[in-house]
C-alpha cells in the first residue's frame, strides 16, 4: 500500500481548514475547486514564473520522476554531489513530503527556493502587521516555505538550511519584448503540464531580472513558534503537522469549530452535484457539530447573509439557520441615501428567508426616479481583463493590467436594442490596452448617453490604463485617451489627482444593492445570480425572449448570435442563459483537441481569462484560435446583454413607459 503523504498542497489545504483534508481527493464528495491542472497553470502563471526562475539558476538538473519513491531516490543521488542545483527536488520526513522548486547545494549548505507567482514590492509589501504578526495575505506563502524547511531540516539534519521566496518584482520593468512568449505551456504524454522554453537562453535573451529572491528564515521561525488551536487541544507547529499527517494517513477527520470561513468551503454541492449523487463535506461538518437533521440543513444558513460581519458569533451561539437571526443581531437602519442600506438589505434577506417569501422586492419609487435621470442612448459595457506575471512588452512591470476584450450594447430611446461593438485581442504577445481604449472611445464619444458597468471592474481597469498612459511618452494620442478616460470614470484620490467624469459610468451592481432583491440570488449580487433570478420573475422578459428575436433580421442586431432564443425551460424554471453558451468546438467534435479541458464551456470571467491565456501561451492552430475567440465573443456579449435584460425588467417593474 502506498504511503499517504502530507504534501505541501495538502498542508496548505489544512491551513485553510483541517477538516478539508478528510474530503480531499474523495470522488464521492463534490469539490468546487477541482480544476484541470493545465488550465489552472494558465490562469495563475505559476509554471511560467517557475521556468523563468530556473533560467536564473541555470545548469540545474530536474527530478523528472513523478512517483514519490522514485523522485526521492533520484534526489538522493543528486545530493551526493558536492555542489548541485536541483529542480523539483523531492524530500520527505516520516509521512511528510514536498517537491522543492529549486534546491541549491553548496557543500553542507542548502538554499530552499520556493517560486511563487505573486507580486512583491520591497517598498510596499509587508510580511508583518504593525502588531508583529504575519500578514494574512502573506501567511499561506510563508507557511508553505516553513513547511518545506521543516521537512528539509528533519530529513537532512546535518545541513545548514536557508529558505527563500522568489517573487515577481512589481518595481522592476521588463527590458525586452516578447519575454512571456519564451515560456509556452504544453501537456506531455503523461498529461503533466510542461513549459516549452528555448534551449540555452542567454542573459541577453532574458533581459533584466523581473523576479526577486527574499530570505524568509525569520518568518519561518515565527510560524514555528505559533500555537494552533483546535477543539482537541493547542499544538505547536511540530505537533500540528504531526496531527495533520497522522489524520491524513489514517483517513480520519479533524473536527473543528465552524466559522465564517466555512462560506469559502470548496466541498459543497451544486444542484447538479446533488443530482449526480455527490455529497457535501460542509453539510456533514454542520450535521455533526450542530446535530442538525437533513431537513434543517436544507434551510438557508447564516453563511448566506450578504456582507454580514457577525456570522462567527451566531455560529458560536449555535444559531445556524437564518430563521434563528433576530432583528437585534442586525439592527437595520437607514443611511440617509435612497434605497436600502446594507443593514436593511441584510434584514430583508433574513425576513424573506424566515417567512419563505420567494417574491422579489423592488423600490419602485427610488428606482424609477433614478432611471428617469438617465440620458439616451444607454450604453452597457463589460471588460475581460488579465494580469500576467511575465510582461508582454519592454518597459512593462509584472502583473500590469491587460484589457483584452469588451462588449458594448446600446438601448435607444424608442426601446430598440443593438449589440453595437466589441473588441478582442487574439494576437500573442501584443499589449492591447491603448488600442482597446481607442476602440472604446470611438464607440462612446458620438453622444452623451449614460454609460453602465456592473461592479467596479471597468472603472478600475480604465484608471489602470490611464496611469499607464501617463507614464508613456510615445503614444501620440495619449492625452486624448486620458481625457476620454477621465470623462467616463470616477477616481480615488492619488497624489492629489482625483476626478469624477461628466459621464462617469453608473454601477448597476450598486443599483441592485440599493433598489432590488430577489431571494433566488441567496444574498449574492453577482450578475451571474441576478440574471437567472430576474428572468424567472419577469413575465415581460419571458414573453419577449422565448422567441428567436435575438440576432434576428427583424429583431435585435447581434454580432455573434443569429435567431437566438434566450428563454428555455427545465423543470418549470428558466435555464440560466450562461449555461446555454455553446461549446468551444461544437462545429467539429470528432477532432482531438488536447488543449481543451473536459469542461470546455466559457461561463465565468475566470474562464474567459484562462481562454485568453490559452491563446497567448500555447501553440494552437488558426482553427482552434478562431473557435476560442468565437466563444469569448459570445460570453462577453451575454455579459452586456444581461445588463440590458435587467434594465428592461426593471423598466417593466416600475411601470416606466
């Protein structure tokens, strides 16, 4: 029987919640973070950063074995050398196991280098809080290094060991063009993700260093001195790691006290998971700790209350269900602005859940007044963006924002709707931001109509591009583009440079929070939750879009859909339109496209970013590139049309003509 090692990925999972170790890897439990590792590598950029780090430590030998025991034997042979650089070194101590990104041996000295696709700025990044504790944002990375150093120090006690993080240096600038294109991703024959790097890259070909190495020994010592509290006792680092290892090896669950962090649990079920017979780890934990029945577990819990800060207290008091929440727990009160305050919205959610009231709530008076202030034509825009660790172009910093796609719908005063414009960069290695803004400017500058976004994302990225333009000296129309951005955005204060544009975009998400609530969203304000809810409650939308009017010659012009019907039913409910998006390669499913994951639908913003990375960092045919672009166009178009449909439903609900 193979040993069940506590690896560094499982240690990281246990730091989030020790109980999750029990559910990890068990096929009978739903896992919402179970992802194709190749696409995950594309999304986070870790493999490419790791490959670049190895270039900085040229001449190393990679441990290629994937099986634990073979990798350990291969590493031991390499450590017999007096001096050696090892990539993916395998180390273990008892039932603890880790693969170290880069291990440098000089005699009896070992440098452990953990490479992270995380940005670091020496002037701004603080590992410690003012009180001397490790920052929560840095803790997982430092604990990872501490875990590996612990294994090394126990497994190789005769060595002097120093731990380091290698991070993307946000203060550095790339000195060459096309650096990221030197690190292409692929899958090998065994399915493992690999980086294709040109052989014998020189320092000149790599340019100036954009990764920085930071010694973290003192932070490891702080973690070793930490106390870990569990219902079964208080443990030091060594005792805690041993408990995790023994529990995982014996397949035993570590019971903990539920907390507000449980809302982030990945071992929860969707409706589809339940139909497939998968189990929820979260439900099991709550059933065991609170002795709840299945019927009680089906009721909404306090974890669902939007933006609620007292969840932990209620759980400690064994008040798990929303029905257990009292008005004094929330103290709903107005904030002097039209619509619901945060506390009033929370109490509305509680009351509707407690009373099993499934009807939507809308502030017809204030929403109608808001809508009457808008100026036609109405513009609805959505961006898809990315930030890559290894820059596209000379002069760019790691993790600079990249805006690679937008969609734009227009509603005219007569009620007519059109999908007016779109932009998508599909060219590998191209920095698209300025062309992106030029195209957007051309579409929006022809009138003074109100512009809408959903949440802060579009505003944030336009300001990022504004800052980039202000640093440029060779963009001929830079000042014009900056002026346009200032007109349609609202800035925060930064070095005294603040503004609110005359056409500053209206945030529809904020309108949802103030003026509209549907219990079907279960407290979420995401457009992915609001759209299905409003489609199921709006007879107007159901009547209009149950016909193939979208992309029809006598209907709503679309750049990507033809004679499309948005309203389809399943079990008496309107199907989520995002689930109607086509497969990436539906036109020829007989071909074997190894770049695809088994879940090849573009449904979430993260998936769109991953698809963009797929086009940037892998080798593919023009056909594949075209099919991915087609799916991205449709996904982004739905995002802006979702805003249009919400607007139409509100107009009907508040009786605006």
